[in-house]
C-alpha cells in the first residue's frame, strides 16, 4: 500500500516539531565544564564585585583637594607615606599632604579619594620618589578619578545572569568572580544517529559494486555535536524490519532523548523505516515544501521524538539545519532557536519552483562598502556533498515559477554564525 503523506510548509513543519519538544531537566556541573551549556537557574550576586574600592591604575593614592592646583609648571610635592601592592590591605589612613604609592587592584586607603597615574608624576620619567621619598604631582585629579568603586560591576543581590542564558567565556568568568565552582545547567540531549540502507558501507570497509560510503552518520553526528547534543552513533541498519528494529532498540537502551534516522522515509519499495516506526510508535510522514529534503518523518517512539531525514547527504544536512538543530537547542533550554539570516545580492541565476522553497548552497561575502553578496557553490544536486563544504550559507529561494535572476536580493541563512541570544 502506498504511504500517505501530509504536505507542509517549512515553517509549519518546524513549529509542529518544536511544539512537541520538551526542555530537558537540569543538572549540576563543574564551572569549567559549563561552557556552551544553558544556564538552568537565575544567578544572584552573593557579594559586590569588586568587593572594595580599589585603584584602577598604577600610581599614587591621594586626596584630590591636596593636588587641586597641580600642573606641569606648578607641581605639588607630597611625601610618600607607604607602598601598597595589590592583595595588601592598607595599614593606616592616608595623612593630609601625603600620597601612598598604589598598584592596580589594591584597596583604596581610608582618606584617599583619587589616584594619580605614574605618568602624571615625576616618577613616570625620573624615579624621583625612590631617591627622595617625595613625589611631584604634575596634574590635578577629581574625587573618584581612577578609582573602581565597590559593586561597580555587580551589586550584592542583583540578578546577574538569567536562566536560559548560553554560557560563554564572559559568563564563566563572572560566575567565577561570584565564587560559583559548580552551576546548574540544562542536560545535554542524547541523540541517536542511525543511517539505513542496503547500499551503505562504513568508512573502514571496502567498496563493492553498487555500494556507497555512509557519510550521513558522520555529518549528522558532527551536527549534533556542534549544537550541543551528545551523539549516539548506531551501526548501519540494513533494509530489513528486524535490523531497523534492533537499531531502534539499541538507541532506546542507550537513553536516547531524540532519534535521527537518515534514509527509508521516501516512497520506495525498500523504505522499511516507515513500517518499523509505525510498529514502535506514532509517526507522521511529511512532504515538506522545500528542496532539497522534501520527504521527512516525525513522531515518537515510546515517548522519544524521532526525526526521519532523507537519505541524500545534502538533503540530510539541510533538513537537520531546519528542524533537528532547533529541536536540539530547545531541549537544552536555549531561547533563540532561529538561524541568523542576512539579506544579500544573489550573483547567479537560480531556478525556482512554484510549490516549494529552495535552500541553495552559497558562498557569502561582504565587500568594502558593507554589502553582502551570495554566489552559488556550483551544481546544487542533493548528492553533491562538496557543495556543503564550500558553502557558508543557504540562499533561500522563495516559491515562484521560473527563476530568480542574478542581482535579486534574497535572504541567506548563515550556517556557521551562532544563534543570537
């Protein structure tokens, strides 16, 4: 019996998938393992950063009033009361008419309200203080000059980082400043990756007549890893119900949170994935109005969502970008799921279709005036994996009969730009 397909627009299919995807539970990890993870808690500051007023410069802590009349031709001479390196607490308050030599980050002494940088004293050129015990101040300062105030960066009790934030190096550093050796993040999804087909051989096996290398498992594995998932690579499943079933069972046993299959979701006589999926769960088969990558499947196996990708290598990767990528990000609690898009001038004619959107591999560049252009990588067949290697974007050719001419402005989905939070 011929399989019935639902026909869907790209955005409709994306929303259908995302509506059934749940964010995974949180877990606590060491801070140094949290990079690229999604914060699963609001972080409030338990202390001020910095915790005390401190010097922003190497120089001399002074009373601004004592040097109010200082200038290059009328320096103010102050006695040097003490040396204060970073990490040392002041031993006594600053006396009127004196200065304390201070290093960047050292606490401001009581009584001092400004710092004069070395460059604005005679020490900047002659080393006079070391010889005389005095310093000549060549420029006036105002109260607060070159001083970092307590809580200037973060105030105690302040909401510093919101739940759902992607943890980048700056967030890791800020959490360290707040004495957070461990942090709660959303668990990374375990994604089972399964390629199906009698024609496939693995990369360490010799080719035989009629066989092709299994590239989908490896490209999809890498895509899962790129977007924060934990890929579970399953052995190739041959076109038998028993073998496809066995591979699905292996993925479930390994705790998969999401299944990705490639191949077996079209209308061919040996596309047995459909039959197995119907036996093990509820699966819908879709014809998405896009090219490449029209045939697709989505549903659940024993409560685990499954996305069935096409078998052609480019189709599998493009469909992954449109549907699997946002699903994996949502599982991690990410807030921004859409791929960045820019408007660019298409430099080549491109065939268009009245009934489907095309995603064409393109090389996107920016000229000296700031204008973006998109040049197609060459032949756009769904088996030409090298077109993905050359591309840094997918030019989106809208539905219309005929063609889109060179010079037309089109939207381009940038493949390697991160989603903006």
